[in-house]
């Protein structure tokens, strides 16, 4: 169980960094473009979004990794469902940075923001499930590999 939990944290951190962080930053830019705003990227803002993605990804990966053995079938669909659940929880309790960012593009409409960021979280769950599946396959391969005595 500890190994699955740690694998979930690591896969969640990597998925969070790549998808929630980097793709999330792109989704923010797309939202600004749709709103007709000028794109303003800053190094500090990008680091903030990427670190937030990494932390949320790792935190969300822990329970998914721990529950992976109890899921009916760990598949891309379960990963996407997990991503949707994480997104739903963040909609219920949004971080302050998300509230201030949404205030600037409120006229774009909630459905547009929901679609863009919903897709990001679905992709997060998909990558998380894929990474954990690969980690499980690698672990299974190493566990079944024959060992030969050395002299």
C-alpha cells in the first residue's frame, strides 16, 4: 500500500507539473484570448501556476495511487473520472488565485472557463492513470523476472 501511495504521489506530481501546471497556464492564456485581453506572461506567474499544479497533482495522486488496487479496473476512464472529481472539488473550494484570475475574464462566461479547465483536469487524470499503469507493469515485470544465483 505504501508503494502504491508513493507511486501515486510521484505520478500525480509529474502529471500535475506537466498538465495542471503547463497546460493550465496555456488554458489561462486561451481564456484571456477568448476574453479579448492582451496576454501577459510573467516568470513569477508561470512559476506560481506550475508549482500549484505540481502540489495539487501530488496531493490528488496520493489517494488515487492508494486506491488503485481497489478500483474495479484501473483504466484511462477511471483516471479521467478522478481528474473530473478533483476539478469538481476545486470548483467547490477554489483557491484564491483562481478566484482573482476568473474575476478578470468573468464576461467570457463560466461555460468557456469550465470547458477549458475541465479538459485540463481530464488530461491530468488520463496521464496519472497511464503513469501508474506503466509503473505497475514495470513493478510486475521486475517481480516476475527470474533471479539467478551468483557465485
